[in-house]
């Protein structure tokens, strides 16, 4: 098994940060205008992290 490299760790952190922001934006804990911003930002970060992870796995 290969040891994880720094870019792969960063890609996974971005992926999980996006997942966390999606959860915050989807819940009822944040005020109305900010939950949409967090949700959209989380979706963008999630897919950027997902694409970076897939790229690093299959390069």
C-alpha cells in the first residue's frame, strides 16, 4: 500500500470540508441567507475535492 502524499491529503480535506459545509447549509442551525451560501460553497468544494481525489488516484 502506498503512503498518502501531501496533495492527496489536501484533496481529501477539501472533500470533507465541502461535506461539512453541505451539512451546515442543509440544517436549521444557520440563518436563512447564509445556509444557501454554505450549501452552494459546500457543493462546489465537495466536487472539487472529489475530482482532485479521483485525479490523484487514477493518474
